[in-house]
C-alpha cells in the first residue's frame, strides 16, 4: 500500500508541476513515477521514514497550525524590521526535541526554520537537540516552553496532545 501511495503522490506532483495534460506527458509522468519507485526499491531506500503515511492524519492538523504560527512570526519580524531602532539581539539556543524519531526531529527543525526569525543551525538525532539561531533574545527564550515542540511530539508519537489554547 505504501508503494502505491508513493507512486500516486509522485505522479500527482508531476501533474501539478507540469500543468499540461497531453496524453504523452501524462503517460510519461506515470511511467516515470513507477520507475522512480522501482529504483528506490532496488536501492533499498523505500522505508517507513521515507513516506510516513501513518502520520498524515496528524499532519493534517499540524500543518494549518504551523501556517498560522508562520504568519504570526512574519508579522512580528516585519515589526522588528520596520522599527527605526531595529531592536534585534541575535541569540543561539540549544533546544531539546520532544520527538523520538528522525522524522519527528527533522519536522521540528524544519518547522523552526520555516518560522520567520528563527533558523535551525545544527541537528543532533542522537541527542535529540537542535541549535537554533533567533533574531531576538525573546524569541530564543520562547523555546523554553515551546508549543511547537509539543505539537511535533504529538505528531511524532501521539501520546501527548497539545493544550487546548495551542489548538486555537
């Protein structure tokens, strides 16, 4: 089932990016999607972490929340940039991830980077830590009790649901 979903996802992505639906392009896209999946099988790189479809229902809840956080952070960074005093205080902070798997840790690190004003600099899967650069000291202090970390922990293993106020 996983291989079929990977193939359909690749084919759908092909169609979305091409924007052309002539017979030749649709057929070649389907053939190439199957070829990529077969090659991945041959090389042994198709596993649970390469396409974690079990996490898709939780991801459907997490992604809109992340989009909202990105918008709020973009507004905050815009205020900082437009302030004549430019009140930045660049800071590095080490953050421990609630996620256990490589997928969860990568999701958290990528979510940090997608949020304006912060960027993941270094990730340690073994120590489950991420070095984060924040544009302000206040932003770095926010990682002490980070709702995003709880969301990703829930996304990764589902035993701790984010608090009600974080869902809104």
